[in-house]
């Protein structure tokens, strides 16, 4: 009997925020990506979506189990950073501690702080 080893692999498709990627600082948003396991064996992957190389915001590390030759849509929730800026979006997929895919989205996320004011009661003196 010949034993074969299947190494974990992953493919990432369609990372999307579902519209205009301009968000208010501190707001919470979801992104979706389709992950595919192109191998003949089921694997559990660690996944993390983050903004900027310094991880100004992150979904945190989660796991997803994908059967052989199958795909899963994965949702990532991220609280946007407090600082205005233009942030590249990255998605890392690992098996154990091995980085399988370092994916960069085609669109950056833009963080804005819109003007606002609160007016207290008017007091006559």
C-alpha cells in the first residue's frame, strides 16, 4: 500500500465589504471572502483579516474547516481604526503555523472622521 500525503492549500476569492469601503473611525463593519480548499483532504485553517501592515484593526484570528474540494464563505467583523487614513486590506490563511496565503484586497479601506457637534441646553444668564 502506497501512502500519499496531502499538503494543506487554500485559495481566496472575492474579498468584499459590500459597497463603498469608506467608513467612519470606530465603526464596525463586516467583510466576506470565499475560501477554497483545493485538496483531496479536509483541513482546518486559521484566518485573520486586518488593515495595514501594522494591523491598525483586525478581525482577530478565527478558524474555518473546509472539506476536500469545497469552498466556504467566511465573514470577518472589524472595528475600524480611530485614525483617518487609507488602509490596505490583508487576509492571512494559515494551516497550523504555516502561512498558506497572504492575500491583499483590490480596494483599500478609507477611514474618515466626519464633523459633528453636540449642543447643550441654552441657558439665559
